[in-house]
C-alpha cells in the first residue's frame, strides 16, 4: 500500500497545526460558529444532533494493521469505544469533543491518515474495489490509479470550492463491487480490441433526492491521459454547475440538463486544450506509485484444499470468502453485521483484533468495503479455519455476505441532524426477524439498504430492497423500494406505494420475500425474479 513521502507528511502535519489554531480561536470566542463551520468541514468535522462527528479518510478503503490499531485507540480515547465504517470506505466517530479534535487529527497523522476533504464541496475520498489486487477478474490493480487521482485532487486549487461535493470511483473489473456508475465520475479500466489498457469514463451518477445512473461519455482514454481527462470533466462542471441551488448543484444535474452528448462535447474540447497545456503528472510519478502496490510474497506451494468438516465453518467459507487470483489463497470478508447489531459498527476490541488478523494472515493489509464490511484480501486457505474461529469468538464471524441481514444503513436520526427517521433500530429488527424465521438462508443474495433521509447515505436507491425514512407530519415513516442494484447491471429502485411505520415496513418486507420464494424459478436471485414478474405482484402482496 502507499506510504507517505515527505510532502504528504508535511501537508498533513501542517493542516493539523492550522486546525489547532482555528479550534483555539473558536473556543476563545474569537471567531463565530458561522466563520468556523467552513474551516471544520475542510477537516471532516460535522456538528450532529448530540456532538461533533469526525469522518476519517481511508483512500480506496486500504489500511494496514498499524492504522487499524490507531483507529481503535482513537475510538477508545476520543469516542465511546467504537467507530462506524461507512459506504465511502471511511470511518466516522460520533462523539467527538471539539477541544480534543486537533489531538485526534495529530494521532491520525502519526500513522499516515487524515480527515482532509471528507466533507465540503470538494473531491472526496477516492473509492475502489475492495478486492483490488487480489481478484482474478480484474485487468490490472486499479489502486495505483486511485492513488494518483488522490494526489492530484488533494488541495487542488481549482476544485477546492466546487458547486457541490464530488465523488470518484476507480475499478478494473466487469464485476462492479463499488457502485461505480452511481458516482460523479466512475472510471473502469478496460482493454480495447488492440489489447491496449485504458479507462472508460462514466460521468453524472449519484443518489440523493434525484438518483441517476452515470452515462458513459468516453469508452477509452489512454491511461497516460487519465488525470487530464478527469480534469476536463471537472472543469466543465466547475464552470457551469449551479451554485444558486444546492439541490441542483451536483454534476448529475448538469449532465442531465445539458444532455450527455453536449456535456461530452464540452469535455472533449477542454480535454484537447489541456493536452496542449501538459497537466498530466510525469509518467515517473505513476511508476513511483506503482512500486507501493506489488504482489505480496505468496507461498506458491500453499495448499488449495479447505477442510470443511466443521459445518458452521463450511457455511462461512461458502458465503464470506471469494476466489483469489493466487492458488492456495482466498479473499475473506469480515461481516460487521451481527444479528441485532448496528451495521458498520466495530468496537475498539474488534478493531484491534482485525488489525492483528490482518498482520498475521493477510500480509498486514485489510480493506473497508462500500457495504460497511472489512476484507482481508490475501489469506491462505490453510489459515481460514483458524481465522474464522477467532472472528467467530469476537462476534465477527456472521456468514451473511450479500444476504438480507447484511444490511447497509446510515446512522439515521439516532445521530444525524439531516435525518427524518431512524435507520439503526430498523436494521436491527429486520436482521432479528430473519434470524428468527430462518428465511435468510433460503433467500440467497438479497441486498437490503436503509437511508434515514433523501440524501441516501444508506444507498437505498441501489438496494434490491430499499428503505427511505421520511417525515410524515412529524412522525417517522418509511417508503419501500424494489429493484435497485449497484453492480454492473445498475438500476434504481422504484417506490412500491404509500409508506409504513416501523412495524409496517418490516411486515411489508416479509410479504415481499415470501412472494419471491413462491415465484422464483431455478437459479433466480430476488432481483432476477423481480425483473421477470415486475412490480405489480409485489404491490398486490404488500397492500392486499
């Protein structure tokens, strides 16, 4: 993984001291909250319902054991003993004291971490495939290119005050594990008919109150022009994106209103201009970055066999591991969704354990997923049983990857000042309902996602089953959506009809899943059955 050079470290250290002075002036009353707000947001500090929340950047979701240990220590020292892993592959702390925030940032800087550009109208944390570098279905490892974009976008003077926040994702596989087409810019590394490797650009995706799937605007950009084309996309947006209405300020609105063809024409014009200016980083810089992402020293003689004699372990292997590019290894998924637990939360002890497991079993590396789980990308198959035993003992061995109880959920009204309804208690009750009725196992792949408001931090639009919390005359209410997908077959969920209270939406979900079990054909996932029979049978079952 990437290691800071003297410029990275100096940049982060300087920002910490700058923010320390800003906090001091705020606490002394020398600047007002209105003056302080843009300063704290530049450092990932939000004021939520009960306390300050800090969002820490985890570029493309990659961590080493020292960093995970540091996150655990921060949870214990500055929070209430836990952290919340998010759909942006970041971590949030919900109970931060303002006077302690500079010390927290200083502790992060010691392990090459920060909270810069995790909020505000700038380019946010670059996300990627959590299996990057380990899976056999990718063309190349996308992380060096994600890192190149991180360095290009950090403190970029032209893009520090965009019309609205901006999110970029880079993958290198036809299997989209990162919701790439639902980003402002989605980049897929591809190979053309001539065997050359380049980038396919999708621009104008996003969720929120106006969800849109990004159209492809260019099918091939040479990799040595990746940053230049990204800059052209941003320049057109920065020039014409609306600043008079924050609800219409995202690039998806601009692409929609201009039309993809006209937006592309302007990007191509800007791209040609930028090529003449020579803004692309030197090739030597990309080659330097690539040296930080070599293949680990795999044991080429590692056994490819797995002893499945323990039936509980066998279930976990089937559900929570994925094929690896190297024989004798597997990709292990750690579920942060125990039955009745808070999706994405990990305690101090659990984070310390995951750090040790990464060090002992995965070449000192782990990944955060957009589904709020953790991945150990390089585990020997012979070590899986010992790994599972340690996870299971710590409450981290739930075998539910991509099942109905592997729920994505935002913090909701329990923490967030923007939320209309609670997400966490609803997620807990749904997971308990399906654990008790035994249907989770037979439902198979079924992705359920919950957002507490229209901002869609829980990705409800992209859930096979999505739930949106709304305010109905001062009462928490929930809309039910069906048919969304964040993968290569990206689709947006459709609202079934009138909303429900908490009990009602849980009952409605069970009616939906019962109909699926009754109607599915051999080999069909829930999403396949829904697409085959359509919405009407589900509406009839829900509202009969």
